[in-house]
């Protein structure tokens, strides 16, 4: 799967709708502070994997990626049909760490934070909308 940053594909929308989360702290979840959620979407032609990869960037130092999570918003059955390997769907449905490999000391904490963030249906609706925007751009000749 090839993922590219949403801000590189739809720059203005990405900046206007970039989410910020505030982590109280320091706590077991992390050092505390503000984090930007940078979204990445798959740009493989013909693919329909319906997932987002989110990097948590430290707002005070945005080059510092503290965690990367991936999230498939469809039900497990969708990924079971779609997955090439028997067990591959497990990594595609729901929230998992990676695949951009940033697994810092707080990665598990940010996984929990992300789980909480996606309880907000508007957040999930925005991911789906951004995903569709990217797919439409990729599908253009
Ligand atoms: Zn894909």
C-alpha cells in the first residue's frame, strides 16, 4: 500500500481541516501537549482500501512524529473480502499501529487517544470525505 500525505494532495482542505488534539499531561498516555493529526491516504490506482493513516505531530515541533496509527472504518467483513491474505484483514479493520513505523515510547498511549477521537462521528465522516477526494483525484486521467 502506498500512502501519501493528504496535505500534499489537497493542500487547502488539509490545512483548513487539520485536527489538533490536546493531551493533558504528563500522564501514562504521553508527555502532554498539543498534537496535529496528519492524514495519509492510499494512492494506488484501482485500490479501494478505505483506510487512513494518521501521524501525531508535536505542535511545538511538527517534524517530530510521536506515533502513527492506521484506521479502517468499514466493518471487518469488507476487509475480509478485499484482503489478499487470509489474515491480512485483521490489520486493516479498526485501529492499529503503523504502518509508517513510528512506534515511539508513547505509541500505545496515542492508540488509546485515537480510539477516543474516532468516537466523534464527525471525525470519521471527515476521514471518509477526504478519502473520497483523494480517490477522485487519483481516478482522473
Ligand atoms: Zn489502498
